[in-house]
C-alpha cells in the first residue's frame, strides 16, 4: 500500500500517463535519464563497466539488447543497438529469443535491466551461446536478490519480483510489464548448478552485487528527481564504505558470462 502510494505521488510527469509497453516510453525514458544528472551518472557508470569488460579482442560486433532508453553507444564504438519495438536510435528490431545473427559472429552481448524481462530466458541463452564466438562474453547489469533488495523490490517497485519462482520463464504480458526481477539471481545463484548443466558452453566468470542505494534515491526512470546531481559522489562514497556488505545490500549485480571454445 505505501509503495503504491509513493509511486503514484512521485511518478514522473512524462511517464505517468503512458503505458509501460508503449514504444514512446523508451524514448521518453531516454530524455529522463539525460535530464537527471544523478541518474545519468549511474548509467554512465554501468556503461563504463560493460565497456571495460569486453573481450580483449577489439574486432567483431557487439550487440546491445534493449537499447531504447539508454546511451551505451557513447561508450562502446560501433555498437549494434536493438530493441523489441522500433525506437529512435535503434538499429535492429529483434526478439532476444531469436537473434538474427550468424553463429559465432558476435564478440559480445551487453544489456542493462533487460534479462529479467525476457519471458523464456533459456531460449535467449541458447541463442546467445550460438551467436557468440569462442571467448565472447555476455555482460549485464541486472536486479539482484539480497535481504535489502528483496524488501525494496517487493514493496516499492512496480515490476514483479519473485525469488521463489520455480521456473525460469513467466507469462509474457508485454515487453516491459512482463518481468520477474529475481530471474538473474535465480539463474546465476539459486539455480547455478542447473544453469551450468544446461549451458556448459557458458562460463559464469563474475557475479558482483553492488549499488544498494544510489538507483533508489535517484528516483530511477519512472519517478521524479529525488536527489540533486552534485550529491552523486557522496552517495557513491557511502556505498564504497559498505562494499564489504554488498552480498546483503546490493540491489543490482554485474554479471559476466563467457563462451567456451568448442
């Protein structure tokens, strides 16, 4: 009840009256990110992290899935941008479960806040493994399950969040409304052994929970500005002081998967 009330009162005026699955929502969210210095600094940090972890091999295309609201192309040269529906700045319209790329053709696949929206994530992982060359990587920033994040996502976030879900899939309601924010944690933590058995060609290189507070206090893409940009550094410093507790506090995780050699 309190979470729903706060979301309603603090809803960003640009998105308050638009359905989440409307194509223009992504374009509007891009404007919101650019106009909120605190939030933009968070996305800049995410994209910097993705770019820094690309395979050392400099040649070959990098695909971003779910590019509509972001600006990752500013950090990854020659990035192939994609979205599930037409959107400004997007080069390819695709379904992550059916990637229109040749086997072994991609150097990397990157995404932010996207994996938990894919209704049949196992189909995406199979396609990603097919399209990646040996040594290629899937790099992502996704919601994560911790004691703190479970409280926040359950009570104050609009997306479904079910760490107890038995399946890796969920009913597809729409590209943005359909979700389970706990899917990344289910795949790479709770069901890690099953993941490794089902996808032996993909190696989990790194799973690093982080960022317990900054995205929340920024207001994200759906709420009004809650924190001025000049305070971003102070909040980042606070989180750095608490980094030894990230396994209990992190709201997101950076995940790196690599494609084995055949």
